C-alpha cells in the first residue's frame, strides 16, 4: 500500500497505519490504483487513481457526523433502542464501520468496544480519532480494534450490556445505489478482498450468550429472525431488539 505524504506526518499519526506492515512512502505522484494521502487535514484514501479527487476522509468535528454529535439529544430512536437507564452501559459494536453510531453512544456517556475488519477503514477512523480526541473527551471510553468482530468478542472475558449490529444495508432499489457511505465501504472491501456477510454475522452473534442485541435494519427490510422481543421504528430505519 502506498501513502502520498504532502505534509509532515506525526509519529502519533503513524499509529493509525500500524496494521500495514509494508507501507511505501511516496513524495511524488503515486503509481498505485488506490493509495493513502496524508496532508494538513489528516489521512485520506483515494479509491481510484483515475478520479483522485474522490477520496474518503473522516472527520468527527465537521460534516454530517459533527452535526449529529451536536444534536445527540435528538437521537431519540437510538436512545430508545438502548433503553432507559442512568447507568453507563458497556456496548460491543461488532460492525464499527465509520463509527457513526458508536460516536453517539460515547456522547451519551457509554463505554464502547468497536471492531472493524477493514484495515483501510480502521486506519482512516483511527486517524480521525487521533485528530479529535482533544476536543471530544468521550473518546477515552472507546476501545477501537481491527479484526474479526466475532473472534474479538469471544476473546474478551467481560460481559457486555449490549451487542450492536449494523450490517451493510442491502440495495433495495436503484435510488439506494448512489449512497456515498455504502459505496465507499463496498469499494474498500473489494480492494481488500473482504466479504461482507451481514446475515451470517447476525446469526453467529444470536447463537451466543448475550444480554441484549440491537440490530439496525432498513425499515422495510424483511425480518429474518422470529425471536425479536420488540422494535423501535423510525421513518427509514428500525432497530430490532433481542433479549
């Protein structure tokens, strides 16, 4: 994997790329089809050298996620799914992705262990964490891991209050195909030859011992399991709760 360095990269920022044992630094035009870029804004990933302006960059302080974090009390459905409690919950996010919902959990005062299988996505998110940790103190309650989430869960001795599952949404119709977040993740999974098998992951976790599982799904997506205890329904999304 190549990394095109435009500006000085700190030793701390290199921690986000620790899972890449062979990282080729280039100071001129990259020759790879896809590569990392590090500049004053932090780490980005170019998915296709033909379109170098189409990059994936994560920032918890700006954009849609930054906006959500400022309005965390408006996340009514996600809060309902967690349940009414004054206690700090321990949450295992098995499908971390871009940490979209995990950041909400942290903002609500909970502790989270989040696992992401993609090395590329993990590196981008880790860099975003390093850049944001001074302004988002709740990040101290996050343990972020790269690997297989089922294996990570089985290796832990602690018992979690909640397992959170948000497998990649299926493409329900043509309008969904151009969802930027989904397409970015799909492309990166293709680059890394990773297979997203959300249904198998859900089944594997449902077969384990657990206190509570929250499964996030599109509102009209079929119910594949009959033992749902209750649901929290939104306009486009629902949360299936298993106890």
